[in-house]
C-alpha cells in the first residue's frame, strides 16, 4: 500500500502525478500534457526575446494562450480547494481512520490528486467510502478527464486552422538542449508555485517532525544515567 511509504517516498509519488504524469511512464494524458507544457515554455521564451511565440510552425496567439491557461489552472483549482474543504470539515476528517496530522493531510491530498490524474491509488489510512469522498473524488475525476482534454483539443483545433509559418533566424528551436532545460525549468517552477505550500504542510512537515522525534529518542538513550552512590553494607 502507498501508506507504507516514508513521507518523502509518498511525496515522490505525489509529485509525479502533480507534474501531469509527464515522467516515469506518463502515457495517455501525459502526451498532451507535455505538448501543453512545451507551449508554455515557448510562450515564455517568446516574451523574453520579444517575438510572437511559435511552436511546430504555428503561432501562439491570444486564443491559444487562453486554452493553455485553462489547462494549466485546472489541476490546482480543483485539487487544492477540495483538499482544503476536506481538512476543514467534519465529513472530510471522518475519513482519517488511523493517521492524522501531516500524514493525514498527505493522504487526503494524495486521494484527490490520484483521482484527478485517473490513477486510482490512495493511502490505506484514508477511508474514502463515504458520501463526501464519493462526491468530491468523482468531481476531481471528471475535471481531470474533461477539464484537461477539452482545452487540449481546442488548442489543437486552433493550431490546425493556421498555416505553417516558415522558420527564421528568430525562431526558437524546440529540438535543442537549451529548450529542454527551459521546458524542465518551467515544469518545476509551475508545480512549485502551485503545490509547494501544500507539500510543505504534508510530507515535508512530517519528515521534519519525524526527524525531531528520532533525535529526541537518540539523545534520551545516549544520555548517561545520573550517578547513584552504592548502598552501604551492614556488618
């Protein structure tokens, strides 16, 4: 079960899904997630050099930017509010049967992230078979499916209507190592700006707390016992 992972181990699974399933077997939706992420990187590069962004011989205009924005904001606008509602209501907290605190927060965040990514995993300490979680996880699953594919298909339709633009000296090559670094940086920055506070309240805080507890145990065992004088023997 995923609940048996360490706090940082569970965070690795969580980050892989929060990135849009782009790495380590990101099939299916991971393909157009990478295309949309590359469009974001091209747009930012166009802003830096002062040119209209171009990708695959097509220009990224205002309509295309709106589709990219809808796609990029779908996950944080669904996962984070549902997690906040779950941890602040009695119906949401009642699902934490075993663990509370940072680990329970991580379990709730993981459940909504997994449903949004259509992954189907959850922490064993979270009992999601309640009316509250049935409705909210179903909402996350629907938005994770239709809320991503609709902007992606609209983006593809807008691209398909355009004519190919011939490459020039100012066109950013998207097959170079520099663009790969730019794309990776955009992915990390976008995920950090959206989910770093939630990760800090969950697995990161759990790791810090666990480290302090282990340190206290070590110092208590390593501390020498106070000196006691031997009992005087009677003759």
